[in-house]
């Protein structure tokens, strides 16, 4: 999703700083954007460290002069029902998925205020809205926390002209789900009213709208981009928690 969004932002003229702890991945995204005529560079950071969050914002301002848009897309899975959760996993998932968006925003928002405003886009998940098909309490907690933090930040920074919105992706086919087997991928498609898995580009297009002036009067919203999954009724929700979904 980060790659697709960085490419689409760049195609609309944004200068993009691609941040990832995986240098190869970050460099490959920058190479793609550059080959498409865009302007991008990368910064390698583990975003759980506050110092890294500060440094990446400083790098964006140093390289491009100001910061208008922040997309918090970093995320890792957080498996386990409550009895399975270890302290190490809990801490890592909450740090990567939730703490990072707050601490990058901590340094990004003052920069946006300096240049008259900006747009923060947080990538949560439908798993932050309702119980998930997989047992993933740490992930659900982190993604739910992102939704609440989005609303709080939107309210606190409305008068600064900093808009803060949240996208809840549904079943999107990305590297995060490459390991998911065909049976589960079929379930992922079947659950959504549109009957298809999404693509990273679907999130990129929503993020581009939220980054643009076309959404200038939109802040604090939770936008599911999910093929209708969140609009579906109890039957679909029940399917999520049954091992054998064909029961219904
Ligand atoms: N794929 C889906 O179906 C789906 C559904 C709902 C929500 N989401 C959420 O969307 C976001 C993007 O998902 P994706 O599928 O594009 O993920 P992805 O795994 O393809 O990309 C995530 C990137 O984050 C980087 N990363 C991980 N930990 C990091 C850290 N500590 N510091 C810096 N970089 C780090 C990884 O190297 C990777 O390049 C995530 O927040 C994810 O939770 C995904």
C-alpha cells in the first residue's frame, strides 16, 4: 500500500520520502518512482524509535523544504487470542502499528502547522472496527487505537488546518497476505459484498483523495475501503468467526 500510494502521490507531483526499515524495499520504490518521472528519496528507519520518527520528519523537511502530507502505512500482523499473547509480541505490535503513527505525527504536525496546514492519513484496518476472521488481539487493539487517535488528533488540530483521517482497508492483496492459502483467499473474497479482494491501488486512490484539496472539508473520518465488508450484516460477521464458513 505504501508503494502504490507513494507512486500515485508522485504521479500527482508530490515529492515523496519513502520510509522503511527494509532498505532494499525503500530503494526499489524510489527507483520505480524515479523511472516514472517522479521525485522521491528514501530514509531507512525502524519507526518504533522516537529518535527515528524525529529524524525521518527532519529528513523530509531538509530534502523538500516542507511537509504537507503524512501517510502512516507501516504495519505488522499481531496474531493470538488473549491467552496466546506474549508481552514481547504485544509490545512490538503496539509499537509498530500504533505508537509509530503518534510519534511520527508528533514531529510532522508542527512542520505542517509551520507551512499553513497539512493532511495526515492513517492506515488502520477493518480488524480495528470489528472482530477479525483470524485471532489477532494485539493487531485489533493497535488498529482500533489508530481509529481513536485519528479522531483525537483531528479535533486537536482542526484549527491548525491539519486534517487527520483514517482508512480502514478490507481484504487487500499485498505482500502481507502473500502467505495466505487459496482457501482463505476465497473466504476473503466471498465475505465482501463486491466479491473481490482489493488491490493496494484502491488504498492509494483513497489516500490521494484524502491528501488532496478536494477533501479540504473532511477530517476525523474513518473511511473503510473494503468492498462493502463493513456494510454487511450479521451473517457476514458470523462467517468471520466460524471455522467452516460454508456452514451458512
Ligand atoms: N494487506 C491487507 O489486507 C491489509 C488489510 C487491512 C489493513 N492493512 C494495513 O495496511 C498497512 C499496509 O499494509 P501492507 O499490506 O501494504 O503491508 P506490507 O507488509 O506490504 O508493508 C509494510 C511495510 O512496513 C515495513 N515495516 C514493518 N515494520 C517496520 C518498522 N518497524 N519500521 C519501518 N518499516 C517497517 C515493512 O518493511 C514493509 O515494507 C498496514 O498498516 C496493515 O496493517 C493491510
